């Protein structure tokens, strides 16, 4: 999630949309999801404090389904999720990144490096400070002790340079909805994604929130962009992007 100001002293929680009467009831709800043979228990803390960050959105579920259907490999990868909200996408990535964590699938292949060691990935799950407690609780519930998942605050356009610029995979689900944050998000993606890295962004294509502007006009200025999947039922697009210095194979039009 982004801060709408580049001033580090500005209260970052102001980016979460609030309206009079919206999210007035505070309650928690636990939901179960199954992806890649892992059963996830995700708590959503609805209320005015978290606002839209409390919910598991369609785009997050579409992205998790995509990782499962395409067998996206997280082993040995350095991964970061932006605007994580509940953390469900990053949690799935962390489980998939660690060959030592069993799934419910009957057939599990363990890949070894040349020195015989299992390749474990490293996953960082980020959002604004207000959302971190919810994410951390969900990580503790779903990722076994010793799992490679850490939770950190990251405000786009403010402190992305405190993070390395060599991530193999940068993930985001339904984080494109405030036009004022688009330049901040773009700058953050450019910094975090390594030269050979890949960005996966899943987004509800809301015309009123400028999603088409971001994906068709802004992001392609700096990244090769490909529409990886379209989920018509929920109006969600999943985009795969790589730095313009890298030529992707089999790219097809996305807008």
C-alpha cells in the first residue's frame, strides 16, 4: 500500500479510504482457502482502522489461483509483496518457497542445488504500519516456525530504498486504485525489481480508479508488460512485467 505523501513524517494511515458510515462495524472473520495443497486460515479484521486493508479481495484470490495453475516456482527466489493487506499472497509464496513445508498434495517434488541442499526462497511481506499486526497474525497462523517470511512496513515513494533492488519476484494484488499513488508505486516497482526479476500484479479493472491508465500507459513506459490471465467473472487482470532491458519471450498485447 502506498502513502499519498512523500513526507516520511506524514501519517501513512491516511491512504486507506474512509467515508462516513463506511466500516463502522468492527469485527473479525476467519476464512479458509486452499491453494497449491496448502490450507490457509486468514483472519480479516473489519473496521474503520484497517478499512480496505482488512479484506481478502478477488484479485488476491485470482493471483493465488494463477500461481497454482501455472506452477510458479518460488524456491530459491527472493520475493516481496506490496500492499499485502491480509498477507494471503505473500503467505502462499512463503509456503511454496520452502521445500521443507509439506502440502496436502500426494506428489511433491523436492529440487536440490548442485551442492545437494534444498533451495529455499526468502519472502518479505509489506504494507503500511497500520496493517502489519493483521499480516503478522496471519503469518504466525499459517507459516511454520522457521519459515522464510518476514513482515515489514513499506510506504511507496518514501522508504523503498531501505529495501534491496534485486528481488526476483515482486507481487501485488489490488494495489492499483488511487491515482495519486501511481507515480509512487511505479518508482517503488522500478527500484525493487531486479534486472532479471518479474513483477506480478493482479488488479480489479475499475475504470473509475484509473487501472487502465496505469497498466496501459504508465507501467509500459518502464516495463515490458504482458497480460498473463484475464478472470472475466470477477473483472480481474493479472499482468506480468519485466524491466525494459529484458526481452520477454512470447509477449502478446495487453490493452
